[in-house]
């Protein structure tokens, strides 16, 4: 039996909130948002050369543990999304299953990863397309193009969620159909191309730049599948704007991970096998994106142009969706008076039903991180990956403790349920999160990533120790103030 919006709003009221946002997201829009947040095109186009420059084509096999690890986390998230369908997902799960203090640190990291994520996507988009505007793009050129992308995404988000969803649906559809279609065409062509690497490249080892293949190199090569399979949780963060979120969000997240994981693996493998000539000549080139060069080599400039259109569609949809999700996490924290200027950031426009000021803050933050990154996509991507997996780890710990202390709400039959294996999946998932975080911060070349991550975490700790701790204890802020 279908659940009505009134029933969803009644459920929201039971958690202490009145409906301020408008429910406009259906099943496909929720999937499209999660798929766009992942955006295979954005990640593979940006970081395609990196695995070859680190350890070689054998890096393809790193996708398999990443897909398995993320599916495990998505299953736990689906379980919680059914039982606590509230915007600001990770913050609320941790607050209600552990305590409000733990909720702050989880919510802070969730907001950080989406705020910085918008910057990483904008820089990625600019890195890929800057050569189309400048013959030898500088960091300043990349930053300029990235900021333009952020501004456009912010404007669309301010107008309405409905417009944002429509554009995102078109972009996600174009990315899925275009990326799969063009990759399939390239795959069929492998049977006829004479100038190609072939299947042997999937077992090729050795850095294309002559670097040493060691644990640091493997960790760096791991960044591609890790960053690709991130962002699917955005479907849970728009729970208050989704029709029947208890049913829709878990399905959207699981489908997005499965579709994106298979697609990403196939895209990387097929483009790798289609590399013409020497691998180093293609993956080390700086005058044009390597994937576009590969496609143009086999299908001419017209084919390269079509691939660019598909790539731009996917990347901009990813940026648009990421700004949306970042805004909702900020709004949820501000609604509970957890942020500076909460009275401003927690306001929803009566006309558009969008938290407009939170959108502006998300855009301003992304712009600032873009400047701090000096336009280097890998730096911002590394920061996002660390903070995201800290969020995943804290959410999994919340689920584990909530299960142990019997604090996870119950729901009726027919919903996604992994209660019997929840504790085990949480433990395995937390171990995977530790592996990923270590891989992102321990290599010597990751010092800028570690430094910026520490600064962000320190800011959250200082705000808690100086302002939030006492107010949370007194129930003046946080979800408990609404009881």
C-alpha cells in the first residue's frame, strides 16, 4: 500500500519536526540524485591516468573490494534510512542512537564532506574542460572555471528543488545512457582496432612515470574507485523532500551503488584496453583529457566531442546534486541550533521551499576550498574521501551501538531489514573505513590532505568545546530541545 505525504509528514512530526520542505522527489529522482552524486563520469574522467601513473593497469582489480565495501555500508544506511527518515541523516542517526554530542561530530563530518565535495567536483569539471578554453590552463584558469560552475549550481538550487531535480534527472539519464552507450561502442570496437592495449593491460604493472610501486602507490591508485563510489547516501539526506522515503531511499542507494560500481569498472577497463600506442604517451599527456584522446583516436574528433558532451552533463549534474545535499545537511544542523548563525541558516523560503541561505553558504564554502586547493583536483578529492569515510565509520558505529542498546526504532513488515546481520556488517564496515582513511592520509604525498582535514576537524572540535557542549547538556540545542 502506498504511503501518502500526510503519513510521511506525521512520521516526521513524531521525531519533533513540522514539515517545512516540499516533497517533490519520486523514486527515479531519488535514484538519479544518488547516481549523480556518485557520477562515474566525473571521477573516472578526472582520475583515469592516476592508477597507471602509480601501479599500472592492474589497478582495475582494486574496484572489487571497493564495490563490496560500499555495498555493505549502503545496506546499513538503508536499514537506518527506513527507521529514521529525517533530513540530516547521519547527524540524526548518531544523535538518536548514541547521544547528541556524538551526533555533532558525525553531522559536522557529513556536512564537511558535501561542502568540500562540491569544490572537488567543480575542480574536477574545470580540470577536464579547461583545455577547451585555454591552450595551457593554469591553476588560476581551473579555479575560475570551477567557481563559475559553483555559482550556476547555486542559482539553480535557489530557484527550486523541482527545477534542480528536473535538470538532474536529465543529466543523470544522459550520463547513464551516454556513458554506457559510448563505452559499449568502444568495447565492440576493441574487436576491430589494430592500435590498442587489449586485455593484457588489466594485468600490466609498473608506473607510467617511472615511480616506485609500493604501498603508497597502491593507496594513491585506490583513490579512483573510492571517490567514484561516494555520494549515494544523498538519497537519505533528502528524506523530508521524498515521497515515501522509507521505501524509496534504501532502494535508490543500493541501486545507485550497484549500477555505478558495474559501470565504473567497465568504463575503466574498456578505456584502458583501448589505449593506443604506449600507455605513458596517453596517460601522462597534459594537453587533453586522456579518455577524450582515446576516444578521438578511434572515432575521430566528432566522437570526442560527443564524449565531452556526455562528460559535461554528468559532471554538472553531480555538482548540482552535491550542492543540494550539502544544503540539506547544513539546514538540519541549523534547525537544531547546532551551527553559528543557525537562525539564519535554518530558514526555509516560503516561496521556493528551499533553505536559500544554506545554499549560499554551501556555495561560498565550496568556492573557498577551491581556492585553497590551488585547483588541484586530487587534493580536494583526498580531503573529501577522508571526511566521507569518517562519516561512514561514525554512522556504522552509531548503528552498532544502537542495535546493542536496543535504540533503533522498529517499523512494520515489508521494509528493508538487515537486523539479524546488522552488528556484523557494522564491524566489517568500520574495518573497511579504517583501511580507506589510512590509505588516504598515511602516504607521504598525502600531507596536504591530512593537514587540511585536521584543520577542519579541529574547527568542529573547538565549536563543540567552546559553545555546544554545555548547551547540549542543558538541552538548549540539538534534537532533544524539540521534545
